[in-house]
């Protein structure tokens, strides 16, 4: 199991793959970070996917303070291996301490090790552009996005990736709910 630890002015952050025993802590994190949305069905569904998901937790002083999930997926008709980044959450009182960025970067390392060429995300470009994400026009989301969200659909090509096939992103069941893409 891969582990990373970074030390800064806020103390040591350990990042590791999540375990079954982390489930309650991860769920609480999403309740705290998304007070107006119920992401628990999605989070539980992703945690149950096993090898189809990279699920990382950030831990500080034995408490889960961040979580990120990458779901393996592919473009219909294409061969290139991709991953969908989401959800990502950090304990609200600990924002702006680099925890979110550390989780994203740790995830990229796992994905490169597993020969994943592309990462897709539906999120705020003002945040995700710092990692190199750019607007994705060739690969469509599993469900059509509201017009005002179009710029939020982004991707990044990891080193060694082949050129992406055009088409629609095929995702496993927890992501096949239109509300996740339209509201
Ligand atoms: C988004 C989130 C994960 C970032 O975590 P974090 O640990 O605070 O992130 P980092 O410390 O690595 O980066 C913080 C920087 O990102 C910026 N940032 C955070 N969210 C942002 C957003 N939506 N748009 C633009 N910038 C954003 C902060 O202002 C800060 O900027 P600075 O570096 O100039 O100070 C965290 O704010 C969070 O959990 N938010 C609620 C859940 C959420 O929105 N998740 C993302 C779903 S796509």
C-alpha cells in the first residue's frame, strides 16, 4: 500500500488508501464539507466498487481530514484508460492548508503507476486549473450538462498517455444517476 506523509506548519499529513474501517470518518467528512448536498449514496457506492476506484484519505493526528476518489473509466469505443476525479472534500476548518492539493497530487501518482492516461473532473476551473486541468471538448459527460456548467468539465493528460478517442465517457453504476450531472 502506498503511503505519503508531508509535514508543514500545520503538522504532519499522512495520505494512504482508505480502509473499510475509515467509512464512518469519510462519511462524516462529506456531511461536514457538503452541508447542502447528500453525497453519501455516491460515496458509499464508490467505496463498494473496490478495485475500480482509488480512494485516498488524508489523516492528521489520527483523524480523517480529507478524502478523494478516482473512478476508473473509459471513453466509449476507445482503449485509453481514464479516471474520474470526484468527490474531493477537506474538513471545512482545515481549508487552504494544502490538503486538497496533496490529495490530488497523490492521486495522480497512483494513476500514473496504474498506467492511467487521463483524469476527468466536473468542478470549478478556478480550483482545478492549478493542477493543469483544461476544458474537455472531445469527451462528453455521461449525461448532458446544463449549459452553464460546460466549462466545468475538464481533463488532464498524464504522462505517457495516447491521444484521446472522441466519444462519451462510460462510467460504472454509482455515477449513472442523471442528478449527479445536472443539479
Ligand atoms: C475544494 C477543497 C477540496 C479544497 O481543499 P483545500 O485543502 O482547501 O485546498 P488547497 O489548500 O489545496 O487549496 C486551497 C486554494 O484553493 C482555493 N479554492 C478552493 N476552492 C476553490 C474554488 N471552488 N474555486 C477557486 N479556488 C478555490 C482556495 O481559495 C485556496 O487558494 P490559495 O491557494 O490561493 O489560498 C475544499 O475547499 C472543500 O472541501 N470544499 C468543499 C467541497 C468541494 O467543493 N469539493 C470539490 C468538489 S468538485
